[in-house]
């Protein structure tokens, strides 16, 4: 960080006031060795030139090419612009000092703006590696700009090589960087013991956790509940034990704790179904899938539905509130839960009421829940109910086959490019076109695939229906009602009477033609 951000007045006696700036693009472990070496060299340069080191600025692990914010660079420029006019009046020079031009600028737009800003205040630029530029002179501004342009071109050419290599890895289905959670890496070696390749294979312990997360989400559990359980069991999170510069909020020093976001990311990864994603395009992965495409489609649909509705299983406290399962028979709106009764007599109870301002209808929550549960359990107790959970998946399977066929065509195109049969431009056009078709086909799969997990109904059909139903969480019960297409209509009654009247509520299935 900088040691000075505001000019000092009165100014030091030295004729040259140096503003030293150091920067390293990559330092993921935050060791700061690179910027430390640069600072030492810049200090030695000031001593050799008999310059006064007025202030030091440093940005660590930040690129100058990407245009990302560099806090100390901004402070450097602000200090130079404010200090310049005062120094000029006192007959002094302000010199922006860096190890090399590439440490100051890689982005041509930022460089051009900086040269103009420093010209206006009569500042100079110098580099420890060589070069001193008086920015009040056009020829030296041009020379500095040309030197910087060479740096920018070098970075862009390098970036193109890196991007081409990244595309090649994606086309081959290989991972980019560290092995993903759920797999482990096995290396291939030559006769001299040098690494010549690798394969990512299933990690039995981590893969089991991935499958568990997917299964529990499909069973209706909330992300928060899953997160808490994984942490209580001391299951290590992705990235545990890896050194990181920054840790997420509430994360421990080892990075072993799960967060709600990390659980969601694990569940939604395309990698889980053997797909490698690069810049929005999808390629067949070289690693084995951990879950089926059908399971992944259901997870995507379920979490998307939760997000659009703004309600998660962890937030659901009432089985019939804020859902299409139960509606008002008068105005058709959803139900909410409110406190109703006679406070003087101490008869206040939770009541399902119409969400409309006029509250058309109202029923005792406990009584209505019990009535609906009895109807559902009676329905599920009949072994014939099992036929409901055998949906026609013909359309969904056809869409999945279309996805597989499109991906196979992508693989053929990659082979044709490797064999020199098509150009890189042709390959990119093919991948763009096929990628769009794949996205549309996958959207169709999600539309045709039920969002619920059929395993949530394990044990619900037959003689054990009551016991299994009572063991479900509130959110899971709502999910069962939705999957079975039950609809509850609360009717308006002319007068109130004691107790709950089942005749004032209609409980029926939308598909009564199917057992």
C-alpha cells in the first residue's frame, strides 16, 4: 500500500521528487515478494540519482491490461497531478518512477490518458530498467507511448496464445487449472519422470458428496439445511487446505467450511454431467459424469423455480401458504397465514386467509393442514398410486438424444480442425451455431423434465404412507402436493359455526382421470 497519498507542504529541498510505483500481475498467495523487490530497486535508484523519495505506491496481484481498478495507481496519479504545479513553481521536478513501463501501463487507453494528465502538470516519467521522459516535449511523449505500445502488443499476443491454448483444452474436454471437486488427478509421466499429461478420475469420497447434494436438493431440502449438515459432519469443502489470498465471510483459515453459495454452485455445475464449458460453449468433458442429465435438468429447474418464486424450502413454514396448491374459492388468490380469533377470550390461532386485502376466506391452519394430509395419505395408501410416478418420458428422452447428437457433431468438428480439414474460423462458427442449438435443446429438456425428485416418494405409497408423510419437512410436503397435482380450494361460508367443516373445503387432483 502507499505510504503517502496527499502532497506534503512545504516541499523537501531536493530538486527531484520521486513517486515510486511497483506492481505485480499475479500473486495468488499474496506473498508480495515481487513488489518488495521492485520497491528495493526503486529506492536504490533514487539514492543513486540523489532524488527524494516523496511517496511509494504498490498494487499487488493486479493486472494493468484488463482495465481492472488499481487503487494505488489511482492514488499515484492523483498525487502527481496535485503535486506537479506546486513543484514547478518551486523549481522542482515530479518524477513518476517504476521498474519498467509495463509495470505502469499495459492498457493503451489508460496509458494515453496518463501521459496527457502528466503533461498538463509538467511531470516526468522514469524507469529503473532505463528511460527518462520529459512529458512537456512532444518527441519524448511519443517515445514513451511507443515503448508502451510495444508492451501492450506483447501482452495481447501472449493473451491470444493463452486463449488459443484454453480453447484447445476445452475442445479436448480437459480441465482448466486445478482438479474440480468430485474428481482426483492422475498424471502421466515419460521415462525421465516428467509430466506429459493427466486424467481426472472420480474421487469416491467427494463424488459421493456431490451426489448427496443433488439428491437432497431434489428431495426438497433447502440449501441452508444442507450447508449446516455438511459443516456439522465436518465434511471438507471445495478448496479446503489450499492457500488463498482472501477467504469468504465466515470461512475458517483452512477453507474447510461450506457456504450456501458453494453448495448451490456444486449442484449446478455442468461438469457434474460430463460437460466442459468455455466462453459459453459446451464440449464433452474428458472426466466421468457424477450424476445423470435428467437429475441435473431437474436441479436446474427446481432452483430456478425457487429463485423466481422468492421462496426456498428453508423459508417455508406453512404447507399451503403462498403456493398454487391452495387458493381462495371466492377470488382465486393464494393463501397466507395470519393470527385470528378473540384476544379477550384467549382464542388466537394461526389461520389460512386469502391474501387479498378483503380476506375473503379463512380457516384454522392446524385443522386445514390435518384435513388435507388425511386426504393425501389416504390416496397414497392405495398401492395403485404408484402408477402416477411413471410419467411418459418419451419427449424428454428425444430432447436428450438431440443434445447428445449435437455434442457429437461438436466433437467431430474438433477432430476435423485437428486434422486440418477446417480452419479455426470455421470451427468457431460451427461451435457457435451448435452451442446455440444445444442450449435450446437443453432448455427443452428442462421444460419436459419434472422438477421434483421421484425418490422423495420412496415409502409414500402403500401401508407406510402415514409414517413416511409425517417424517417429511414442510417444504417436502408442499412439493409432494405439487407433484401429485392436488388442489385445495377454500370456499366462502355464509356463517361461522364451531369446529372445522370439511365440506367447506374442496381437495381434488387436476388429473383425476389418472389413478
